[in-house]
C-alpha cells in the first residue's frame, strides 16, 4: 500500500509539471537573448510632480519580486558520484530530435507527447523537453539556466536553486517543488540538466520523492552523457 501511494505521488508530481509544459505554446527562442531578463516584472512608472527641473543622478530601481530567483553561478560539486546503472537500450524521440539512456529496470511511458521514464516504485522519474532556437549561435550559460527555469517555473511550488556551470553550453539547475494530494502537500526535489546543441536546447528534468532524493545526482551522472541529438542517417544516393 505504501509503495503504491509513493508511486502515485511521484507520477502526480512529474505529470503535473509536464502537463504545464504541454499547456505552453511552442515558441522559438530568439537568438538575440543574451541576458537573464525573461520573466522579470515590468516596473510601473510613478508620476511625481517636480517644481523645478533640477538634474539629479539617476536612482537605482528598487528590486522587484520575481516568480523565480535569479540564478547565480556556483562551482560544480567536487565529490564523485557513482552513476546509476543503465539498460542496454536508449529511448529515441519519435520525432528524431534526441536520445537518452534508460536507467536499468525503469519503465518508459508518455504524458501527452513527452516521455516519462520512471522507476518501478514510481519514486524517481525523468523526462526530456526540447526547446528549438532560430539559430545555432551559442547563448550564455546564464541565459541557458534562465530558459530551464522558465520552462518549468509554473509547476506547483517550483523553486529553483543556483545553477552550476558544467562547461560550455551546459548547466544544471537544482529545484524543489510540491504536489498536493487531498489536503496534504508532499515535497519533491529534482534537477534540470540544460544543454545547447546546435539549434536546440535539451532539458532533462529529474523528479524524485523524499526517499529517492539521494539518487538524483547518480541519475544525472548516468544520463548526462547519453542525452544527445540523433544523428541523421548518412545515406549516399547512388550515382
């Protein structure tokens, strides 16, 4: 009974997040995005009468509340993590955009058009979201982290942590969230691996209940090298 309940919690958590993504319009990301500016509230201008036009130094605008905290770079963790074992098969996107490893013993399903790969107990699951860009021009890691945050920020209780730079065009964003079951709120945790490859941004989101949070790093370590675009088959036409 407890395992079934935990399984339901995990599926509800990841499904809630994915359904939010499905509800968002599929838009191309403008290559001119070079700073962390998306999602910040617009400042309202307050009209104040001035009896004489005396020039004064420009005042710094007061900080405005934001639904997601500004990411700040942090060094990657030093301890080495033993990756979770992988099966012999990879999940391949039906649209031919990417492939990702399947953790050993995990089940593959779908929520809408999004893959849902989960543990047998349902207490750890992951999915991949692809955000197309208008060009292959590389964007800064800060912008990459912000895109990851904004993709999932409308999830229930979604709160991102400081991102970690994993190298050029690759970041990781830890996050926490909640899922409501009746009158109770269950905490969940996870991590987003964001990687830009050519004109696509690949977002691997891992979600886990409390009893599986210790395996989030191991899951990311196992899946990181397996998240890659599917290379088109090089079939040469006959002369």
